[in-house]
C-alpha cells in the first residue's frame, strides 16, 4: 500500500508541475510583414571609389522627433475577442518604435484594455494577449524588450463608459504610456 501511495503522490505533484511548465513555454514567431521587409532590402556593398576616397562630412539637420504626447494617445484598436494586430495597428506600432529608437532613454508601458463583455478573468487574459501581441511586434521590429512592460486592465478602465458597439469598439485597445 505504501508503494501505491508514493506513486500516486508523485503523479499528483508531477502532472501539475509539468502542465505549468508547458504552459509557460512561448514560441518565437516571425510576423510575415517583418520577413518581407528583410527580404526586400538589397545588400549594399561599397564601390571602389567609395573605398578609396573618404566620404565628405555633410551636416544634416535631423528634425526633432515628435513628442510622445502627439501619438501616445493614438491607441491600437482590436477586433472583438481578438489579439491579432491589424495593418493599421502595425503601422502605428512602427511609428512608436521609431520614436523610441530616436529616444533611447525612454521606456514604455503597454496598457491593454477590453470591452465589458465577458468575465473579468477572461478579459484580463484577453488584455494580456493583446499587450503581449503589441510587445512582441515592437521587439520584432527592433525595440529592446527591457524598454517595454505590459499590463492588462481587462474591462476595468474603459475609455467610453457606454454600453453599445461604438463604446465597446473604443474600449478594445492597447494604450502606450512613455516614461
């Protein structure tokens, strides 16, 4: 009887720990847009003339990067019950990534929100998937992961308190806060 008890005890402890371990494993995915951009870039090699003569220094005045307030309020919108990034969302994330590359001292918090439909637990998990989706895309296009943090507020912080499709569409979003 003691041997069966030990085997059952080991299974009871082993199976949940295995499930937790496997649920924490994440696969790295490469989005098709990023692969196409890399494939489309030609490889550049300097010509003989460029190798012999030093390049003349040209003073190029780069425009000041926009303040984060100009686009931090531009939220990434999502379809109902989805964490997939739309083409518009990717374009907006590219702009945010470009600004962050021009401001290497800045960090961003990615706040994910949902509409009021669904349970609190489900909406927190959906918000987390949305934040992770935006974060993964930002990292994929060059933003260091240590500059990004993600948080899900689920349905707790609606931007529009209404109870119709228009309000729900506004509340399905990811908002960036730059520090």
